[in-house]
């Protein structure tokens, strides 16, 4: 079973063979681009094909910064995780790569293959969690208009400590009874009076 598709952008044959082999042992499918132009062509041809890019900065035709620029400006690629994997590890280069949109920066001269694999796993796990996370469903919310002469309206006003005429003391707009469902079984609501102009009112009276 393939764990994910990775695009490795590097013109060094030894690096290609080493990391393609190591990632393959973890069931990743690795496509190699030897220059930035080929990388961009592969990404643009099938934007959904790769889940992560490992990118050297010093590659021919288009350098890594230009590849990053293309990735971050494309709507279908803008969230693609990109590990800059470069020997150019001066602080200013790291800052520049991260500012250009790199997700992470690893110094290829000082890390081991296992370090890259661990980072790949972490970033892909983070990306998968972000893509499957569902926004919390908003609690049902109701606003009800109450006439000040209706049934127990004066009693309700007394309980809530508001004007018995159900009008805003600031702007004299008619108030609304605001209900937010807290629990469905048994039904439980959070209730307050709100003015359509001034917002929630606490203790006007």
C-alpha cells in the first residue's frame, strides 16, 4: 500500500538514489525531477498527484525559490507541504525559504535519511488531519419577538430583570428573545434578551 506520493527535486544522482530508496522502504512513491522546470511541469500537469515536495534550492533552470513561488501562487498547490532540503543552510537562506512558503527546512549535509523520513511522516500526518477536520457545527439559534402584553411576558421580564415593556432603554427598539440550543435531550436552552441594534442586553430595567 502506498503511503503517499512525494516529488523529490534534486539534480544530484546520489541524493536521488539514496532518498528514493529510503522513502520507498516506508511505502512512499517517489518521483524525481532533476531541475526546477521539470518539477513545475509535473506539479501543474497533475496538481493532486503529489502529497509532499522535497526541494533543493540549487537546481538548474528554475531554482528552488521560483518553484516555491509557483507552488504557493497556485490555488490547488498552495497548501502542499514543501520541505526545502538544501546545503545552503545559512540563517538568511533558511529565513528566505520559509518566507517564500517552505513548510520546513532541512540541511542535507548534516541530517540522516531517517531524519527526513520522520519529518515527511509528521508533515503528511499534519496535512491529513487538517484536511479531514470538520468545523464544529453551530448550535441551533433562534430569535423570537415577544409582545409586552402577551400572556406571561411581564412575569418573564421580572425574572430577567428587564423593562416590562420589552424595549431597549438605549434606542427604544423592540427587544428579541434570543435562544441557543445547548442540549437536545432533554431540551436545554441558553436564553437572553437582545436588541436588534444594540446587541445583547444584560439587566436593563
